[in-house]
C-alpha cells in the first residue's frame, strides 16, 4: 500500500489542510477548515484525514524563532494529543517555523487581496509543512 500524507496547520480560528501527491513528491494545498469547538474540530480533522486516505498525519508544531516552545505550542500539543486519541492513523509533528509567512509572501506575490488571503493562507502553510516533512523523508531523516 502506498503511503499518503495529510498535513494540518492548526490555528486558533482555522486549520489548513494539505495532502501529498500520489507519489509523495510534493504537497498540494487542499482547503481551510474553520474551527467550531475543540471536540468537534478534533473529530472533523480525524474525519478529513480518513477521507483523504491518510496513512500518516503531519501536524505543524509552532515554536519560537530559537526553537523554544511558546504558548501556541502547548495549545497545538493538546489538539494533537486529542487527535491521536481520536484516530488510529499515526500522527507526527513537523516544525512549522516560517510556513505561514512563506504562504503570505506567495499569495502577496501572486497579487491576491488581503480579504481573500485568509481563505487560502492556512492550506498553503499546511502544504509548506508537508513539503518540509516530505523533504526529510527523501533525505532519510524521518518516519
């Protein structure tokens, strides 16, 4: 069976979703899930992973510039722990430093207006997270 990776950029209001191509060469932004409530969100994210055929879930882990943990790191870890309890799919973490900034810069360079960017930036950030993870696998560093 081929592996299929789904990545999530977990924020307080939105969760970006990305999926690997069939050959796990690159990441494709999928969509943005708008959060409703913790338990409902965890169940929805687990369902999205299953629907996408994920064999591994990659969650972005926000850390400070120097790699130390931030308040957001703990919030995200709580969500990831709940997700691990909700699904049998293995869940791994990937450093997400700069992924949202890169996503914003990409959308700005494409001329997307600020109002529309919020609908795409999280999915693009999730794709950046997944690309980082896929690159590690290619180099034999993870999994």
